[in-house]
C-alpha cells in the first residue's frame, strides 16, 4: 500500500483500473486490488484468525467505552478499538480450535491513576452491588474520581453497567440486571477516571459471581 499526498492526478477514492484510492484520518492511500489466495492457511494462521474473531466479537459492543478507558493510550495511526484488541489478545487462552477468554486478564482502560482497591461483588435480586474502599492519595487518586463498573453475563453474552457513573468517595455501585439472568455466571471489572478526564487507572477485575 502506497501513501500519497498530491500526485499528478491528485487525491481520489474508489477503484481506478487495478488501483483503489481511499483515505483515513485525512491520510490518503493508494493500494492495488487484493490477489486471490491459493496457498492454504497454516494452523498457526488459522489459530490467530480465530483468536481475533473471538476477541473482536467480545469487544465490539464496548467501542464507546474505549473512548474513555483508552483515551490516553498512544494511538498513532491505530484506532482505539485496535489498541484495545492488541491489549486484550493475550487474554485468549487454550489450544486451537478451543480458545476461551481469561476474564481476569482483560483490559478496558490504561493509565496511572489509582485503581479501585478492596473490591467486593455481592449479587442481589436482579442486581449486583460492587463495593470498593473509598481511599485516596495526595497525587493520583481523589474522592471525586469517576468509577466505571462493567458486568458481563457470559451466558447471554450481554454487558451491563450503572445507570449513572458514581464517584470514588461513594464506595459502591449498584448494577441492575434483567430478570432472565438468574443463575447465570457474570464477570465484573472496574476502572477510575479523574473528573477532568486527564488521568485514567488500569482495569481491576472484580471477580465472578452467579446472578440471583
């Protein structure tokens, strides 16, 4: 793929003969038409493709969340979703073709802000209460930091969060879940963001619970 700014024919998009013109983030590109593959994929390539499919399907509903959690990550010419994919691919575990996701290794945020500490997760009737110590530090954790809480029903493959973002000083958040989730296993994660959005914490895995 060749990047260009202004050539004899200027910038263009679409197909011209065997050349395709396109742009992304105001960067213009030319590339040739893809060639039909005749060589079969190796098992290692098939395994990597399956890892990408598994993680991509899992993360796709959270593209908006990465605008918050990965806002301070170095992006360059990569999208935030691609950054999240790269950060989370190591969380795939198992042997091809039976890959699964290690939920304890997932990352929905990246940064140096003080993360939630002393996390506990208690299921209730159609809700889950997630608690943490409202402790702060002088330099990188304040009472008015926002706490983002995420819950995943792994049986229905659905994500839940709080109706409103709560602050670190509150010490707990309640996530309402649907009444058809009873008995389902669920995973919980948290991360903090400073009120000015200038600092973000790493993700904390809250653990696994059975919904009541």
